[in-house]
C-alpha cells in the first residue's frame, strides 16, 4: 500500500470509529492535509463502502451539497462547495433521535428529486429537465470531528458533515412554474428566528448547485441517478440544536417542514 493510500485508510478508520463509538475524533488533516480534494473524497468513498458492506446496510438515497452559502462558508472558513451521500437510515419524517448525533446543527434548503439520470452533458437546462419535483428540506449537519475543528478536507472526508435530513410534503414541479432562485426562507429554533435567506444565496440559484454537483459526481465516477434526492445547499446560516429542540422552516412556494429532536 502506498503512503497516500495508507493515509486515506487511516483517516477513514478514524472517522468510522468516531461514528461507531459516538466519541468525536481529532481532525484528519494531519493524515491527508487540509486542501487535498482527491484524498478527502477517497476517504469519503471508503467510509461509504464500509457502511454499505455491513449486514442490513442502509440504501443510498441521494446526495447533499454543502458550503453553497457565502455565510455558511464564512462560518466554516472555506470558499467552495462540497458534497456527501444521503442514506435511508438518516431520513426522518418529524422526530430525529438526538442520541445518534454528536454536534448537530440545522440548515434550511430546497431539495430536488430526480426523474432521470444526469450522466451526460450537464447544463441548467438539463438539470431542470431532470427534476421530478422540489420540496422544502431540513438538513441536520453533524461532525464526527471534535468541536467542529474542520478544514475543507476534514468536512469532505466526513461525508460533508452530513447527519440527517427531513423533507416537506408540498411537492412543486419546475414545469409548473416553481422558481427555486426566487424563494425566501425563514427558520425558527424553539420559536426564535435564527436564519433567513433566499434562493439566490445558494450559488446564485439552487439549480447552479445541482449543476456543480452533477459535474463533480461524474468526475468522481458516480453520476447522479434517477430517483435520487439532492439537497441543494443552505439558504442561510446554520443553527445549533440539541435534544428537545424544535425546528420550523418556511420556504415560499414550498411550504413548511419541521423537526423535533428527541
């Protein structure tokens, strides 16, 4: 095994143990550096493969795009998007078990469900044509790394700091006139307004975020597929939650989605 491969394997093992024991670990940038995208995504892919190789594994249900909001980038200290994998065992309808999370925070997003593969030429037009419908979403971001002490490589390797997700029930089609770039978002935690934003805060348009994801996924050999859910990225700053927290999100045109941490 090469030195680079050994570093990737060691980083993956560190994050796998942290997830299994619920004990946060130190950053993995001491192993792969803080800016090495190729190694970071290799770690992520190794962890995904490990999960899917377990008895009764969860299903891959889609992808999440992270770090699309300038304000969220500022919170983390990076300047470019990343992505991670969604799993069926992290999809909740209302109640989220807080004990499964380490450092949870919430983001409000527009989610898309795809009606076709995106494995050919990708443009805003082909993405729009591939969207079956859009819904409001809450992404629970989490970190297996202690105290959110992360650089870009740390968060990419840690499945883009994914924790869980919830989807609203009001489905809108783009052909029916719904325009993701024009939405406005408000998010409350325990009745307090903690985040506001708009569609243009997500890479200028959530559709742009999906274009970026589709191209990046193809580059890494895992194109977006029909039926996948795509969380397109935060519309405003994330907010911390804990056991007992109640989250309400309102996105114009898509209605509401809520979560309770139990």
